[in-house]
C-alpha cells in the first residue's frame, strides 16, 4: 500500500507529522507527485482537508456563533495592511478556501481549492506547503487571535 492508496485525511496527517518532524524529503516527494497529477484532484482534496482542519482549530478557539462571519486582515510582518489582490493567486485562493471553510461554505471552499491547485507544479507544491505550515501553526498556538504566516 502506498500513500496514494490511503484516504486524503490519512495522507494529510502523515504530511503534517512529516513536516513537524523534519522529514522534508518525504513531504517533497509526495507533494511533487500530487502536483504532477493531471487533473489535480488529489492535490485539491488535500488542500480542502488541510483548510478544513485549520478551520476547525480556529472555530474551536472562538465562541460558537452560527451568525458569525469570518474574514481575514492581510498584513506585512510589520502589521502594515496589504491589499489581498497583490497576494499571489495560489496562496490567495487557499486563504479564500480557508475563509469559506470557516464560514461553512463547502461550494466556495471547493472552488478556491481548485483555483489554488491549478498553477504550475512548483506553485502547487508551494501552496500545499503553505497550507501544511498553517496547520502546524494552528496546532502549535492556542491563543484566540489567529495569525497565519505566508511566504
């Protein structure tokens, strides 16, 4: 059985663990294979799983309010505002997929997951790494205020 014979949730957890433990060769190999697939159905599914996991961790830190609408402020490392349209397309789509997941909008999440994974193989690997890092950041911090890094 290979990693591609398992469910996306299991694969996502293996990738998160491998990223945390520094098994970068494994992570790079799996992500390169996902990015090389055409269509990128599994890459998109992995991104959806990662943003859903992140959304669940964010919601767990906040008071449950069914009428809440989650949004993001995009800033530089110096807390200067950044217009979201200058963020590269794949990370911007991943951030929008995360917002859609937070707001329980599966259709919008799916659309943005596909958009985030339709670039070049290098862009797909980069956005999946970004989502893996967001998952690690959210697991490692427990503060109510969420600050996600983007590279």
